[in-house]
């Protein structure tokens, strides 16, 4: 893939990198994005109808089953060449922070060392009343859909993800914003730049004078603002960047 002149030069003169990723980063691993049409059982639901505390309160089984199906799908997939390229790129920089909106742990599986999960992790469970973690063996040994919680008489097990209207994990966004205002270059990969506060990170980096690189086959609200907007898939663009960096670093 051809990379625009100036991109590798900007990378060569950078020490601190922030990478923001979204569902498009996992698409080539086989995880559908949020704005892709829902399929099968979930065709008649919008993600934002299912990913809320209200939906869980009113329809706990429907919400639990939706997440159970997504968990099963995620167990079957693995990181792709784009995830591996991000791991490879880490070695060329003093600081390389990965901030993901994804809940699928694919970056960690690929070996990324410094990852902030802004929207939680779908494979983990917590108590709906206390927020306390619930171990997998409790989930496996308690058949309910969802299982009851061991921590509270009215509690149910729920996925440890951030639902619409809920706060992000304590400190995660503060650290991401601090790093965005201190980075030399900020990547925005596979995100529609629609959901706040994550979508504000590349704009914080821009305002702080950083170079912003967007990787997305489709345009977003960030495309016209980014210094480099690569209309390509995550795997294609990141493997090309890692290869060029290896050649010149
Ligand atoms: P979206 O589904 O909104 O956007 C995915 C983006 O990835 C789109 O802009 C696609 O064009 C792009 N894309 C698709 N395939 C790609 C590929 N192979 N390589 C690169 N880009 C590709 O997902 P997010 O922006 O991540 O929040 O959505 C943000 C948040 O909204 C999610 O984290 C979730 C959702 O509701 C919560 O659940 C709190």
C-alpha cells in the first residue's frame, strides 16, 4: 500500500504515540462493527437498545443472551496482521499507548503492552448491584440467563462493559486525555468518531499540536482535520507503516 510522503518522516521524528482504536480494528478478525447491520436473532435490535442499564433491568435475559453470543464469537477469533503491526511498532517509540473502545481483548492477545480499555471487557462479569467482579467459575456453575450475583440478593451477573449512559472506568479517560495532549502523533483507527468521550481524543491531540493519522476505509468527522487520512483497512495500512518503519528506523 502506498503511504503518503511525510507520514514516515513524521513518525521518525516522534517519541510519544497514542493509538485510539474502534470496532473497525477488529473487523478483519471477524468481529462485526457496531454500525454494521445486526444479523440473525439481533436483526431487530439496535446495539444502543441492548447496551443500556434500562434494557438489562427490563429484559435481562435478552441482553445476557446477546452478550453471550458476542462472547462466543470473540472466543473463535484471533488478532490479525494489523494487531501484530501495532505490537511491532511499539519498539520504535519512547511511549506507545493504545486506547481502545473495543471490549474483545484482541490487542492484549496480540501482545500490545500498554492498553487502556475505555469501554471495559466483554469476557469479564460484574455484579449489577455492587459492580464487584464475578469469577468465571461462578458463572459456569450458576445456570441462570443471567446468573444471580454472589455479592447481592437482588444482583445479577452482567458483562463488565460500559453501557450507554454509564461512566467510563475511573481514571481511564483521564489518563487517555493526558496522553493525548502530550503525544507527538495520534492514530485513530477503525472508529466512526461518533461516540464520546473517546471521539474527542484525536481532537485533543490536534489542539495540542500533534500529528493525527486516521485509518478508516470510510470518511468520518475527523477525516478533514487529520494531517493524514488513510482510506484503507487497519491490516493494510498498519502492515505498510510497520514495514516502512522497519526499513528506515
Ligand atoms: P463503529 O461501528 O461506530 O465504527 C466502525 C468504523 O470502522 C467505521 O467508521 C468503519 O468505516 C470502520 N471500519 C470498518 N472496517 C474497517 C477496517 N477493516 N479497518 C479500519 N476501519 C474499518 O464502531 P466504533 O467507532 O468503535 O460503545 O463505536 C464506538 C462505540 O460505539 C463502541 O465502542 C460502542 C458503540 O456503541 C459502547 O458500547 C459504549
